[in-house]
C-alpha cells in the first residue's frame, strides 16, 4: 500500500488528533503499510502502540495483535473504541469471554468492522480460532512485547515460541511486526529467528532517557530507614518501590504507613479488586507510593512518577531498564535508586538451582550483568546503553552527568599495558573463554576447563597474577564497553576481539580505568551495629566525649552506655527529648531514661547554637511486629528454658535468635541468661571474659576473638556480652 506523507499525517490527525509523529513512528508505520516484515525496538514511553494501531485503522482486514497482558489489551481496546463511532472496531479474544460475546467478536470481524483483534498467544493457538481466522482477511500480525519469545528476555513466555507455526496456519505471507521495549543484540537475534523474519526491516530508537538519574547504593541492615528518609525528602512526589518478594512488599508498605507516608502494597497475591483499587489510588494521587513486585507497572502510564526505588536488585538489566523507565515519562525529574548487596544475588542464584541447566546458565549470565552494573565505577548510563548495543559519549551525550559515578568519580589509573595483556591472552587462547575463565588464566588459577585445553601449560598462564581477580573483571567490563572486546551471540558470554581491539594491539594508546566498587560489608549481618553515614561529624565527636566522661563517672566501658551506631543515629536525627531518644537505633525506653538526660541536653544546646533545622519527620518508627517475639523470649528466659530449644521452637537458627536477644538487651531490657552462661563457661572463663569487656573500649566481637586467640567462638562471646550488658548497663 503506497501512501504519501501528507495522507499519513492526515490519518494521524483524524484518528488520534496528533499533529506530528514521535521518534521513529513514521518510518515504522510506512514499513508496515508497505507489507514488509518489520521489527521495532523502542523504549518504554516511545509510542510503540501507535505503530500498529494507525496502519491497522488505515488498511482493509483485521490486524491481529498478540499481547501477553489481558489488562493491557483491555486498556488499548477501550482507547481505540474511544476514537471511533464503531464499538466493534477493536476486540479482545480471550478465555474471559462467554459464548455470545465470542459470536459478536467473530461477526464484527466477518463484516469488516473490526480493525484490531487483541489475543493472548494461548487463545491464538486454539484450533477453532485458527480455523476461523484462516477464512478472514488479516492485514498483518503484530507481536507486542516480543522479548517474551526469547529465553534471554526478562519476561520469557514459552507459549510465545510457537507463534510462527500458528501464523503460517492462519495464512501465507502475512506480514509480521515484532515490537519490544527492551532487547539486547542476543534477544533481537532470538526474536527474529523464532518468528522466521530475519528479513525484517529493523528500526531501533535510542534507549537513552536523559532525564533519569541513576544511583546504586550499598544495601545495609538500615535499608528501610534509608528508604523512609529518601521518600520523606521527596514528600508529595509519586514513586514506585520494587521488592522481589510479596512478604517484603507487605512489610515495607506497613513500615512506610506507620511513618506517615501514604503507601499501598501491590503484588499478585492480592485479589484483583484490591490490586485494581491500589492502582487507581496511585493514578488518582490518593497515595504517593506503591510498594510492589514486578507485577506492577506493565501497562501503567503515569507520566509524573518522580522516583523508582529498587529495594532488591533486579534479575536482569532489561528488568532494571524497564522498571526504572517508569520514572519521568513526562520528561521531568526521574530518580532511579537501587540498593545492592551481593548476598541478594546469591539468594537469586539459589532460587535457580532447581531449574534446567540451560535455563540456569542463562539466569546466571543475566545476573552477572546486573552485578557488573552495580559494581562498575564507569558511567551507568554508558554501561546500560552499551548493553542494548548503543554507544554513548558521557562528555557530549544528553544526560551524560546524570549518574552517581559521574557526579562522584572514582580514582583512575593507567591500564594500557594491562589491556594489551588481556587482549593478547584472549587471542592466544583462541577466543574460547568467558570472563570468569579468562580471569583464572590471567591470575594462574586452574580449573577443569582450563586443564582440558592445556592452557595451564602455556607460558602466558598467570601473567596477570600481580593484580587481583576483581581488577581483571573490572578491566574486561570496561574493555567491552570501550569496544575492544565483544560477547559472542551464539555462545553467549565467550569473549571475542573486535576490529577496534586488533587496532589497539597494533598501536596501543593510553587507557585509563576506574577500579570498581566492591560492596563487601563485613558487618552487614550484625543488625545492631550496622553503621549509617555520620551526618554531623562535630556532634558525633561531642557525643563520644560525653559518653567517655559519663563512662568514667560510672566506672563502666563507654559502649555500655550507648553503642556507636546509636550515637551515629543521634548525629543524624538530633533527638532533643527522652521520648525522641526512644526512636534512636539500639535505644529503648529503659536505656533512654537511664543514660539519656545528658545526651539530649547536649544535642538541644548544639541544635540551638548552630541553628539546625531538625527534620523531625525523620524519626523512623517500626511496625512493632516483633513485640510478640520479644514477649515470648522474655517470658521463656524467665522460666530458664534452654536457648536452643527456644530458637528451634520459633524456626530460627541460633545465630538469628542471638540477634533477637541482642536487639532486646542493647535497647535497655535486662535478660538473665546466667543459667545458660553457666552451661557454656566455668567460673574462671567467665571471670576472664568479664574482665576483658570491663577494660575494653569497644564491644567488637572480632577484636575479642583475636584477644582470646580463638579460645572462644563468635556465638559464645556474643552470648557472654549479652550477660555483661544486662548486668552492667541495664
């Protein structure tokens, strides 16, 4: 169908009321109207739907739109019906329809009224539907969310794999249009191969969203507090917080609510009515924040989402891009904040352990890309765009400074010689290793694969051992982005040298690299002592001096009064009453009343002298969900029941149980665990440990283990510390 630009613009105005096309829309539509197989890759918010809606309205016959989401289909059908006098112009064909509704749909298609028929792949594969559609005029077939075809996509749907077979059953030579918002080169190839449309004209819009600010922070035990502070600082703005589990969604939305933040949960475990209500509350701005699993957001078009927070790091960069892409659709502010801890990655790897090997391999490869994004020190925008096959210059590119790594650059070092060594080893090993194995070759670490190729016998084996594996991993990532190396598509992950890489080997030039972050928090498992950043260094120093003075007066070690994390929290929140002190990390009512008077007096005068504007909203409240466990522990310790029995009765490991005991004791409640301590230690041992804590400046367990030269293990010392603090401090 040949059509002039003028006619095309007139149709756009007539049907949708728009004066001009957006981005690549016009080229994609022209390709579809020319009956060509077409593949459009456009980021979220790029106007994909119009690319098949307009040509469907302009041509004879019915366009079949394959879509994975019933809710999305319904929204689009309603929108199309809104621009036409004919109710039957767009229909959905799925299992939710009754027999008379199905008859109506088929009648409208036969009479030529229906221009767009939305179907899920499951409905399309039914024999009676194939049989019916075979007898109709089909203008083209559009496969929306085409990444669902690929196992390498973030939302793989096995039923999508059969689409090509179904389309050929419906008719020969039906043009096929694939559309996706996220597709890496690997996924693109997979889609075209599976649809049998390798001859497609491909249109790829830029994936750059210059208005989005990318930031990844370490995830500590205080992550809920960090999120609350961030949301309070952005009061009145709309935001989405993503968590991986339903349980975490529920917990976090409750914590936000008790801290006067208007938030609702959203996950697949809620009934459809509740989900719909919570979605509407968000769209109508009755609430500011939705805490959700990835079930939320597909098909949600709220243009003024101002922040997207990932409480848990996503499973792939596609997911991260898709989810962060829900911020700032109107071109305004969009802050994308993710919290990262490697143990979350390990958790995701565990979840994959029961899956088929091929699926596991894919999952691991996608996760490693996420680790690379989180730990890299180069521009996150450049990293993401490279992943989608797009190059980006941070100096000249739009939004080049919109990420935490560019705003806070890490020290750089010259790495020309190291890049040379890396490329030479890729070449000498005949380009057959993935990153991990290559690092092993560089650092001289043998494994079964390396031995099978006899690489460990080569003279270059271990030539990079003066650098740690993390350094080489960072350099590989940066060499990929610089275009010296590429990952082979067929054998995903195997590194090949590019033309640019060969040029570099012939004529090496200066190459500066930044060493990546490694988020290893040794104490992240110690809930009571997870330090937050000290907000006010001067106040912190004064609080430490006061603690030391009061400790001397009372004849106890300083940590007995308040531990460091509690002082850090005071330097952040400026509590000026005993009641406000209750909300400080590790300080309960008992402790606040016993030791707090001098501290709140000091903070009060400091606040007045320095004219500090206190953010009283920053007082983080807990949901009190642990109060029943606390009561259980106190009552049963009073009955002198064995601690290991108490922990197993609650389905907790001993380590988790000790953490609960610490939370109780450190906030000022006395627990008499002498009966248990007497089981663990004789009198001399108890005296020895007591004297150590009495004379020590710190209650650090690692230091105590070192002092006793390993005579006592971590748990024994933690338990004695509980007895000590109960007696001396509480």
